[in-house]
């Protein structure tokens, strides 16, 4: 898939937004929000998967205010480095930056037939918090689909779930040491009775189970199940013209 790097301007400066185009050249837009490891090999692989399904994908460098271009290995050293960077990350500004990236994505000439957002780990939290801005921001209100993978900030911010108008799909690991099962249960309880929200828990998986670049986290079968549900969810709420099978 072809890609390029756009620049997004904010009141505090500018940051990189990597954009991947599908084979058709146009399609629905998906904002892809990074893990703490940065916009590295895993996020790029996910972007390729999504572009292969027919989406215009854009991944903002959310750590630009702390360490522009941060990319870390998916190992203990990379985790330590990334936790250090993340400790200086301002969540509110990160949400603002993600919304600025969403607006940029929505205005691209290649984007047609709607926009959505998907995030992993830190990105799963940011995607959720962006969607909760629907009453305040037009770009957030226009989201046709929101997918949040194991966002650790979600359980402590369930007071805003009612502000999300978009179809919302959560993925969690049932054996996640960073998001205890009782916290996931709170999400399930908050989602109960909300027709726009679905929660999927892979009981046999831990944190970051979809990250196939991280042997310490990856769980192949739960990842495949979750990705299949993600594809189906996106195709239902934000259909792309081309749909192909992708790896997990």
C-alpha cells in the first residue's frame, strides 16, 4: 500500500500524520491511534491490513509533544523506554491532537463514505475519549465506527460512555494484568442495554494480545477472533468497497 506523511497544524505546533491509501485510491477514512510503542512496525502493519480492506488510514504521532517520532522495540527495554515517554504524555492534549488529526483525515480528497477511529492500548483509550466528544466536536460526532482495544483508561471514564453516539466496539483480555477482570466487568455493566455498544472479552488473553510484533504479549487465536469481529464491525458500520482477508 502507498503511504505518505502529512503535517497537521495545531496551536502548539505541528505533528506528523502518516496516511496509507487503499488499492482503489479512495475509501472511508480510519484514524488509527498508536500504542505507547509509537507509530512503529506494529501500527504500520495494522495500517496495511486496514488499507487492504479498502480504508484510507491515518496514524498520528501522538507523542510529538514529548518525543517526536518515538518508536520502540516490543520488548522489556522498549516497554521501559515507552513508559518513560508516556509518563509525560498529556491525555487531554492527546485527545485534542487526535481530533485535529481526525479533522485532517475527514478533509482528505481520498476519503469518501464516512470516517471511523480505531486504537490499541493507549490508543484504545484515546479513541474512546475522542468519541465521547461527540456533543462538542463535529468530527467526533461524524464517527461511523469506533473500535477500542484494551484501553486502560476506559474503566475509570465510564461516566462519558453515554456521550458516545457512534457504534462502539470494545476488546479486552480477560487475563490482562494492566486492566484487571473486575475493571472489564465494569465496562460490560456500563455497556449493558446500550444498543450502540458491544464488549468482547478474550478470557484467555492478556494485554496487547493483538500485537503480533510483541512475542511477550501476542496471543494468536484471541487475536484472530478479535480481528475477525473488528472487520465485521467495520464492514457493517463503515463499509469499504474492497474487503479482503488479513492476517492477525
